C-alpha cells in the first residue's frame, strides 16, 4: 500500500519522508560520537556534546513523527511520546548550562525511556507498512533500513536509562573509554547497542546487572530475527513481481 501523500509532499517533499529519518539516524551515528569524544574534561565541550545529542534526538523524533503522520491516530501517539522527550531534553540542557554541577540523572533516564518508546513505536509502525507493501521501491528500502537503525538507537536509549537509574549496570576497561572520562556515556551505549544488534559481540563493554543482560539478550534475538523476516518478505515480493 502506497503512503498517502498530501499536496505539500507532492509539491515540495516528494518521497523525502523515509529519507529524512534515515539521514537523521546516520547523523546520530556519525556525528554525535565525535562530539562526545572531543568533550574531555572541559565543561564547554561537554555542553557542546550534549547539544549535539539533543539536536540529533530532535531531528530523529521530528522525522519519525513526519513519517507516521498518514494516520491521525498514529501521529497522535507518536507526538504524545515525543513531546515529553523534547521538553525534558531541552530543559535538561538549559539546567546544565545555568549550573553545570546540577545532577539530572533521573531527567536523563526519563528522557531516554521516552525516546526509546517513540523510536520503537515508529519502528513497529514501519514494520507493518513493510509487511503490507505490494512492491519493492526506494521508499520501501529506506523504511526497512530505518527500522533496523531505529532498533539500535532505541536500545541505546534503553541502555542509557538503565545506567542512569542503576549506575554500574555496564562495565568497561577504563583505557577503552573516550578521552579522560571515567564512565560509560551515550556514545558507548550507541556503540554497544549496534555491536549487539549485529551480533558482533566484541566484549569490550559488558552488561553486569540483570536488567542490562535481559536487554542485551532481547537485542541479540531481535536483530537477526528482523533481518531474516525482512529478507524473506523482500524475496516473496520480488517473486510476485516476477
């Protein structure tokens, strides 16, 4: 089933909704880790890294809401999940700018949970679209790749929330962490999430708590399972076209 296109999409943004989400996800993967590594011990650089993270979060949430807006109910749920994440995220950034010593661990944990819920909801809606699709095209492939990346980003947020609420849930060799920091940051969770999703399993970051291990096991199962289902679906669609 082809996505419904409004006049605005046909006139200015033809076929750009899946691509915008895909670009936003790649920006998070490619840019944010560089900012966090650059942070070091300088508070200004820490603020810059945090700003880059929230900008990436904002772009992903807005692109995700734009992608699922064909159905009013789906858009409403996506907005209700994304709004607290955006509000609390930028509030956290403002508090840290005004007083760098402010502790916002629970803020970050709640932000991460809302972000994970939003990205998982968008991913599930796109899985439904992929399963209902009748033909293979660039739009469908962009959605399929976006779902895979959304799964990795959602689990990154879940790992981050776990670490915020239960410090010490993950352990790593201090010499392997970026720069001079002595704790595991979001870029490390991002790296760990995609290593787990792809079943690469390098082992430089280890889940310690039961919650962290359960999340890791779920991601290990969901990653290959999604690829297997997607491949089977695309092969079936290609066979029908032939």
